[in-house]
């Protein structure tokens, strides 16, 4: 039997690095006594000093009173031995991401701590059941995955193994709230919830780069400005560090028995092997100087040569809303809208999920005259357009001028099914749907987890509902048809709801 929530007073931390230090700080600030241990001598004391500096910054910002600082520090007790933590009510392991090290730690904790002590791991990816393999009292073992930086990030994943007791989970949910966090309940497995769903954010961007659809700067800018994401995937990887993101992504790919949805690219591997690890080395997907991106790295270049507006254009869109957008823009610019394609005139099309070549073949129009534009994402903020190989340069330039004629930025990419944002969001939502099919978490937890834990503008299922489940399914199906790769297979969860036009949060 676990301790009740109101009996948790003493919290033990194994590992006083960045994560352990952050967890210790929030626990002490919430009124818990904290015992801090690290296998490396003096690290626990150094971490307490670092926490003091963090508290001073809070005082300078007016977020903490000076008199509270010493009280908080007085609750943190650096320890020299693991057995100093044996009398704690809750022990949180935040050691190095190494399975054997964690197994031995839990074996020692399980043997030394009273049976009512709750033991949890802060691992970001290793299944809790694997970590607990050498223990005798598995009902008291769970996961408590905090997000970095711990003092700022509100989310914590509470991971339940098949044998974790309900009372332990109840205590951890209450404890998480007591330290000011928002807990979500997640089923045990590699990567848990946020780590799993976040992979598509990286891997689809890597795929776009591998196919030379656009540069990292253009991809990131479109995802930010057209998709509403706070940062682009390459910006995030460079900030976190390729040496951090690559191993965890690679491990999840291997742990998923090489599921192609988690597949990385050889170009990414080459950057890591070359030592280009992001901001920390002044070189990653971007170039930096003293940790700051160079101006050329953040510029999303426009590819077409400036030209005059087309005199006339034939317009086509997959949906009526898209056709209305194109028509309004053309008329506002004084461009004559043709009733049918005319030799030498621009054909401006707005497909969903498909590339320009596929639309050209379907409609039987001239590939050299056709330019495609995304009317689903970024119409009012950052437009994305593309064309077939062999498009006439003068018509491409005219299309560029027309698409930016009302002051909205327009960026050219190479021909791609689903442009950038359509396929990017659809792939993320499709993976989220598969996690729902696996029963990893509730729809509410999944949406909340990605917003709080990864700063997504919308939860993946919410974003899918905003597009419409039928539309998401059509984009994913188009990607699957185009590439004929299992990477783009539509999730059964998405298929059933998309075919019925139901919300992606609709339970079975």
C-alpha cells in the first residue's frame, strides 16, 4: 500500500543534474522537504548553490520575496549516500538515461526503502516496466516525467505500468498538482506520450529537407508563420542540441521495431557525426555566432524573380473556399479570371494533399503554365506556392507577384504533396491518432500534453478537427498513395472518424 497524498512530506532526488535540480527547486518552493543525492561528489551541493542563484533571479523579477529564499533553501538537504534517501515518502530518480544504471538504482531503492515509499523515474523515454525489472515491489513504481526547464514547464506525465497500484497513481496526481504542475496520465511504453507524438514534428521536417522541398529556414518560417507554431523544428533541434535530440529519436525508432514513421535521415546523422550540434557548437542546421543565429540563417529567401502581374489567369481549387480566396485575390489585383485554361495564360491551382504534377495530370492542363498555392494554411500570414518541373519562369514569376500583391509574404518551395504545412500537420495528427488507437492516453491528455509540454498552438487532435477529419484523412491518404511507403499509412483511428466526419476525439 502506498502512502496517502497528505502523508508525502519528504521527497528524495537521485541525480542532481539539470532535471534533478529543477525538480528539487519546485518541490522545495511548494513546501516539501527535499533530500538531494548525486553519484558524483559535490554535485548535490553545487546544485543547491545553482538553485539559490535561480531564486535570486526570481526575487529580482519580483516573483519571490527575499524572506522566502532562505526558507526554501532550508528545505533542500544535499546528501552523500543513496541510503540517506531511504526514509523519504517519495523518491524521484533523475539519473543518466541508461537502462542498466536505472535498474540498479531502483533495485537498491526497492531493497532499502519501506514498502510504502513511492519510487518513480523521471526518464523521458525508457519504459518504466523495464527500469523496474529487478525490483520486488512493483506496485509502488511509476513514472513522473517532468519537462525541461522544470521550474517553467507546467506539464508532468504520470506513467502507469500494468501493475502500478491505483493509490500510487492517485498520490502522484495529487503531488503533481501540489507542486504547481498539470499532470496527465499516460500508459507505459517507449517515449510515453509527448516523446512519441513529438517525433513527427521532427521527422517530417527532416523528410522535407531530405527531399530538398525547401531549406531549413524556409521550412521553419512557414511552420511558424503559416502554422502558428512558436518555433520551427530545426530551430528547436538546434536549441536543444543535436546530441540530445538525435540519440533519443534514434532510440525511439529502434524501440518501435523500426517503424518508418520514426525514421531519421542520413543527413541528420552526418551533422551529429561531424560534431555540428546546434547552438552549443555554433553550427547545426543553422550557423551561429556566440550562440546567436546569423542573419542569413533566419532569412526565408523568395526564389522567383520579381515580375509584373499576369493579365489573366485560370483558377481552380479542391474546395470552394480555396477558389473564393484565389478569385478575390485575382480581382483585387485587376487580373482577368478566365472561364477555362488558355494557351500561355497562368493556371493557378489550390490542391489539398497532392503535388502540382498530380493536379496537372488530373485536370489535363499545361504543366509549364501551372502554379499551385496552399489555401489551407497561411493564406493571411505566409503563402506557400510550388510548380511542376519545367514550369515557364515568366509564369512562375507572375504567380509570385500575384500571390504577394496584397502584402502577404509568399515563399516558393519545390513540388511536394501537401505543400509543407498540410503534410506536416496531417502527419503529426495521424501519429496522434495512432497513439489514441493504442490507448496511450485520453484525447484530452494528448491535446493538453502537446500544448503544455511542447508548446503546440493546438493539440494534434484539435488541429485535425480544425481542418476536418475528412480533410486530414484525404491528405494522409494522398501522401500514402504518392510515396507508397508505410510511413504514411493512415491510422485506423483516423480512417474510422474521417470516413464518418467525426471529431478525432470521439471515443470508441
